[in-house]
């Protein structure tokens, strides 16, 4: 319990951290939407402060001023009219005018948020329990969202299982990932740096750990990053590739490598074990077994576990599966 | 409104009963409660059940807040957190707030305010309560089997695929829907048919107007959630394919169905609160309510407009821009009558003679928190700003300011206002004021920091969070425990008052609505002779005089 408490306050280095903001309330602004959203938010904020303080001010003034002395005196309120047309029209029309203005401004901003420019860098985002995967135009798949600064980017969003929602506070935008249809959002980043990406729609156990990083590159940096990562993946030893897949493809959320049981069994010491399945049959963990577990997990459900592993059929190349096998072998 | 000149003080006195026993003592034995047809006993059973559910929902809330004191796992696991979050929401919405004011307070007070002997259909009323108990048992079944972890919104496809006991929870909500519909039908008929001679529509107390508007929404909207939950259950069992994209269904359709009920349900929860606050502010300001007709009719208008805004929960769901725009515009329209109500209540205090007893403290607390709840609603109906704030703690804070701050504060006000009528005894006023202040402080300390969390991008329904959010979460947790202490204190003095409280007068606050012309606690048949009404509901404070002897008001002969 105590160790838990201590562990939980230690900051995990892999978690993204919002850069300090220059705005009192809003997080750092790093897209072209921020000026509109923050401006309107600030306007609403000050309008609310003025409105609330006026109501509270009048109310407390009345409470103090017209406080009854005691019950015994049986005082009653003054015989003033309980109706005043001029006053009532005023306090209906003024809020109405404000509402119309706010609505129109919010509408304009929303149309802008929802209408992606035709010429944009297109990146596919896939939500799955509990991981975001971003597929770049050249086919590279990554768990981080890398984009160039000052360029329009359109993200086409999909989900493979339940609802998720791609939320990037620094860009002031979010959009649900809905299984069975495409949704999209777009933005134009204005600052380079690293920003957190959240899942904002509840999706089960590790919803709150479905956090990714958005990296905005300086001009030229995006292409350089892409070249570098592609080259690195090509030349990576299988074990490292396997570890990368483990981190990137969501295996990590369900399988530990230290012996602890998460949603699925740990991979530590898995190689060579004899496995018993829910239907009573059994098999030894070898290359074929692992390959089959990845492509068709329902065919061999390990005893004592729920059949909750999604299939990765078609999502992992042979090279990547070989990497995973080597990685599992290495976990003695 | 009706001129006060025609009122004679004796019109405001207690209507004598035939010396029969009061309703609490009229029959004895547990069966005389479980199968009673008396609206007061049914109301009291509802009250006890709702308060017990409130304690359960509150327990889950504290578990959630305690876990969030530190980021990362501390007290409970991911899954337990998700279950606590789901049950907190489901219990508070379906078992506490929806039945809280109408079925518990309203059941007792509505017939009394109408000078009636009971509601129109006493048997149906009993059945509503029995269904409520059955629905609650299903919730508990889900809790015991493997508590649902879908969130109270039951969004598909999560709810159709999670291994937890979703079906008992959804079926429980389905049954509770019937309970709610029956209460609604009963109240509508009661208001139409059982008004006493002379009580025209514009002589109805505002609490009656509020219950009436609420009942209309209950009857019209609740069947939709019933069908939706049934479809969800069928989908889960046989894979029907209405919502499941793998079978050609559409998960967003579920959201449309769900909010088609659940937005109006917001008004099922808050409109009765408007009614309670209207009563309290008039009586404790000793002055007729400002803008009676507006308050009465705007409740109806809000109730009807409330059917046309459900899509404002879905600005980021992929719904079309045009649909979003229409929903946003209508949402702004509703904001205006709501704002005007606040102006009316404050104006009622102008040149009144204000007494700050516990019910009034809660009414003032209501005005405070509801103003914040309403204003932050404007942020969320503004589409571009909502895209950032949607599904963050800003929304959590907003609806807690409205539901907890609005509905529960007003429920507490009503509970303290009518408690002497229900039980026939007074509670300890000093402790009650301390309780009200603790609740008020706790509420603001819990939920205000959540606006900042949400603005900074903290998503809702998070078990874990980035360290940068920690301080605001800790503040919020401290507030939640303050609230907890406030409610425990309230429970203590209320329970104590049942046995030890001093006897309450028939009219301790000087109200002019009919329930105060009935003994405290009311006799079994409420009014031996049906009263005749020749005045508005808030006419005649000047004809009442405080009698120190009985600690209550009597006609000033
Ligand atoms: Cu999620
Ligand atoms: Cu709504």
C-alpha cells in the first residue's frame, strides 16, 4: 500500500508532459484553432464572471438589506408589484442578444474545425483498446503522431473495437473514433514540440492509459524523422523489432514481460512452456503456436483467461511476427 | 393575480380533522407500510429508499475521489474504478435524482397542496414504488454478479461486448423507467382532476406546476429509453445488429436514442428543483413570487424545448455540421427562460423580509451553484468551444453543478422545508445550518477545480492521469470529503429528530399553500373537508402571525 503510493507519485518518463502554458486557464496553444477557441472561451469566462457577480451581488445585497428581524415580529414583504414589463423585457432581450452573438461565433469556429482543407498531409489514426496507431502516407506505422509545423494535417480516424476519441488539447480539437465508419479532424500546428494526445471517450480498463504523444517538427524535421525511422526499422535486429512491436501494437497493455498477469498472460518464461486451453487440449509454445496466437487468438484460448485478445491477422508483417517470436524467446 | 382584499385570515387556518390518528400511526405493522395506498406513506418509503441509495452512490463517489488523490493505482484497480464510476452515475441518476423530488417529496406534498385526499390512482402509485424497489434490486444484482463497467450511458459497442453484468443493470433501468412513467401519469391526472373548487390553473403552487411539467416529460420521454435499453439487451444476447457495426448496425444511433431520453431527463431532474426553490424563496422572503406566470409557463416551455436539443451531446461524434448547428441554436434558446427564472427568484427577495432558516440557506446555495452551472452550460453549447471541452472534466463539473448543485441542493432545501410536515417534529436548526454550509463549501471545492482540470484538457472517466493535474484533483477530493461530512451530519440530526425533536407546528414557516393548513404530521385523510380556494398560492402572508408558544404561524384574527 505505502509502496503503491510512492510508486504512483513517481513520474513515468515515457509519459508526455504538456509544455507550460502562457494562458491562465487553457493549456499551451499549438494550432491555428487556439486563437479562436481561447478568445471565445475568455469572452465567455469574463461574461460569466460579470453575470455571476452581478446576480450574487444583488442577491446578497437583498439578503442583508431585507433580512427579517425575528419571527415574532411577523413582518411581511412590502407590497410591491410582482411584475414589471419593462424590467422583464430588458432582462430577456439582453441575454438573447448575447446568445445570438455567441452562437454565431461558435458556429463559425466549428465549421472551420470540421472542414478540412483539400491539400493536407493525410495520416490515418486507428483507435484500439488501448492504443493509438498512426499510419503515414508511406505506410509507416507508429504509436506517435509526428507532424510538420505550419502545414495542414488531416487525420482520418477509425476504430477496430469500441468508441474512442482522439483528443489533442494543445490543438483544441477532438473527434470520436467510431467502429465501422471514418471520421476526421484537421489542424495546422503553429509550434514545434511535444504534446499529449488522449483518448477522450470511455473505452474500458485502460482508457486512462491510452495516451500518445504528438510531435510537431520544425521545417524539414518531419522528413528527416521519417527517413531515419524507416532506415532504423529496416536494419533493426529481430529482437528489437519484436520489442518495438510489443510497445507499439498494444501488446503491452495486456501482456507483461516481468511475470505479472495483466489482461492476458505474461510473456516471461513463456517460450517452451506447455499450454492448456479452455477446451482442455494443450500445446507447447513454439514458433507456430505464437504465430497462431497472434493471427487467430480465439482458436487457442489459454485456460483461466477471457477470450479478449483482438486478432492481428493482416496487421503485422511476417518480419514483425518473427521479431515478436524472437523477443518472446529472449524473455527467459 | 387574485386580490388579497377578499382573503379572510380564517382561510389560512388549520382545517380541522375528525380527531383521527395521523398517517404515521393510523395503521401498525410492517405490512401496513409495504401495501399501503396512502400517498404519504408511499412518499416516505420512497424518501427512505432514495436517501439510502444516495448513501450508496455517495460511497462510490468517495471511492472514486479517494483513488484520484494520487495518479496511478492506489486504492482500487482500473476495473474496480470503472465499476465504481458506472454505479455512482447509474445510482445517482436513476435511483436518486430522478425519483428524488417528484416521487419522494412530491408524492407527499402534491395531494396536500391540492387539498386532495390522495393522488388520482393510489394503487398505481404503490406499484410505482414496488417497481422502483425491483429496479433497484436489479442494480444490486449487477453489483453483486460483476458490476457493469460501461458508464451510466451504456454506450455501444462497449456495452455489448464487456464481460461485466450489463444486462441486470440495463434491465434495472428499464424497470425504473416504468416506475417513473407511472408516477408521471398519476401526477398528470391528479393535477387535472383533483384540484379543489376555486383552484384555477394560475392558482396552482409553482411546485405543482413544476411536478406537472416534469410528469409530462416522464410520460413522453421515458418509453424511448425503455425501448433503447431493451434493444441493447437483445443485441447483447442474440446479436441483433442494430448498433453493432460488424453486423451493419450503427453505434451512433444508440447515442441518438440515448440522449433523446437523457437530455429531457436532465429536465426531469431539474424542473422539480425549480418548483421547490420557488416555494421556499416566496415563503422565506414573506413576499409573493415575482413573475408567477412566467415561472409556471417557462417550466412547460423548457420541458417541451428540451426534446429538441439532444444532439448537443454529440458535437464530436461525427454527427453532421448542420445537425450540430440546429441543436446548438435550440440549446441557446433554452438558456434564456432559465436565466430569467434566476432573475425572478432574486427579484422576489427585493423588499421582502428574509428569514435565513435552513431551507432558505439551501435555496440561496441553489441560486449560487445553479448560476454557475447554467453559465458554464453556455460554454458547452458553443460548438467550437465544446469541441475542446467535450468529454473533459469541464463537463463533469458542469453537470455536477447542475445535478448535484441544482437538483440535490434543492432536494435538501425541500427536505428541510417539509420535514416538520412529514414527521411532525423539528430538527436541530443549528446543526442543520452547519450542515448546509458544509455542503455548500464542499460542493464548490469539489467541483470548481474540475472546471480548470477540464479546460486544461483532463479527460473524464480517467483512473490515471498525468502528474500535471494532481493538485487540482487533490483539492477536489478534499471537497468531496467535506461534502461527505456535511451529509453524514445531516443524516445524524434528521434521524435524531424523529424521536427526540420538538413537536412541529402545523405551519412553522408561515406558508400559505394548502399543505400548511393540514396538521403536522397530516391526518390519514389529509383534509376532512375539501378546502375552497379563493386566492393565489402566495397570497396572505400579512394575515399570518407567529405564535411563539407553538413555534408556528396562526391566522391573525
Ligand atoms: Cu478511451
Ligand atoms: Cu443535454
